[in-house]
C-alpha cells in the first residue's frame, strides 16, 4: 500500500517532534489529513518523481510567480509528484508527461477512492487537474484530464457544538498553569472567531511594540492573514478577551516571551506550530470526551452567526470568504434545525 506522501518543505517529517512536542504536519483540510497520516505512515524516505520532477519544479515556480499561498503550492505540487512516483513510475513504463493517458488518471483516482475518503480523493483530483491544465497551456501537451469529472463526494454535515460540549472543553482547561491558560485562550479565540488553524497559529504579538502586534485587546480585535494573502480583522467577545489577557500574564514570565508569536510552547519552548495547536485541541477534547478539531469551530461559528440572524455578507467578511458557495457549506451543518426553529416566527398568525 502506498500511503499519502509527506512533501512538506521546511516542516518536520511524520514522527518528528515539533516545538510543542507534537508530531509534525500542517493541516489543509485539518481533520481529513490528520486522519490519513494517523492510520497510514509512509515509509521513511522521499518519494521521487524521477524524469517527471523537472516539470513539477517548473509548475511550482509558476504558482509562486502567481503569488499562490504556500499551502496551495505545496498541495498542488505534492499531488503531481505523488501521482508520478506512486503510479506512473511504479505501475507503468512511462517516463514522459505526453504519454500519460486518461486511463492512468482514472486508475489513480480509483485507487485513491479505495484507500482514502472521497473528500481526500477529490482534493487530490483537483490538485492534479491544476497541474495538467498548466502543462497543457505551457507545453501544448494533451491534457489527460480533459473531459473527466471529479469524483462525487457525499458531504457530511459537521455538527456544531452543544452547550454541554463547550462547557466540558472549558472545564478541561480550567486552572492557572501556563498550559491551562494558553489552551483556554486558544479555544476561546477559536470559538469566538472561527478563524482557520493557520491564521490562529500566525498571530503576532510584541509586548514592547504594540504596533507590531496583531492583537488589540482594548478593541477586542485580531489582525489575521488569510488564504491568498487576504488580510482581515476579526473581533472577539469579552470572554475570549479575558482568556487571552489571563494567558498574556503568564506568557510574560515565559523564557521565550520575546518571540514575536502569540502562542508559545510549554516548558519554555518556542512558538507553537499549526500542528502543535491541532494536537493540543484534540488532546483537550479527548481529555473531556468531546470530538473536537480546529475546523469544527469554524462550522460552529458560522452556524451560530446565521442562527442568531447575522447577515450573510458580514459572515463572508469575518470568515475571509470570496465566494458565497462557502455559505452553503459552512452554514449547512444545522440548516434544517434553524428552519424548523424559525417556522413559528415566520408563520405565526
């Protein structure tokens, strides 16, 4: 069995330790990728694309020149390299892209669907599609994916948190130790904003020069850097502001307090990675019996906003969305429940 590759340039390989003692990885679709890496560890060593590598490198340069986000570049190029290494070089005698046929892609997608979830297979399909579109335009190579359709995926609604679950998570972090205050603040910010994992991990903080900080507790605002370099300002509630303030007081005594990142590791370690935060959230959930991962807060925030009558356009701004299609995905977790609850308000005599 060929497991999902780890081509994460500049990050730790699976099984290595990050600054917060967690396993190195970076989450795109956070829960999906983590589930894959947990059940299937690739053999040590880097999958090599051989004669296909040069064009993948050129594709990477093209994406960088278009100012694509680092995560997007990694996702697209990883998909092309994995297809070349695990299928073309392993299962065929092909050594040139212009020899790749539609059937090669279909066999690869069929294998992905049999080995991973439909959502993960679809992600790989879309990423590989971007590569072949670029190659067809760049070198006039026939596109083997022209006319193909992405595998259908049955969307599973992501459940929003109940008040009991949120209370359990809060209780799990109650205390005055560095880890307890830090974790309570992280969970409070996730709940109050629904920001992405990478956005939360990237928050800058400078106690000496507030102008360099992304955090403004007086205004209860955080400046975050979103996908595609789209920056925005989100707001937190008073509860989250208090949680962050409590964390800042213990952070000031941390040996790495001078570091320009808000979230620091325990035992005087440096800034937490996105994966370190992910593992902390999962660990706290396991501790109190709640199934939780960072992106679930994003769904919960979107549901809560819409359920309380918040404007859809405002939600798009707060979540950093450029497409209204995201409203359907993230607002769908409890759309039926909202409709039934609002029935009496609309249809009353």
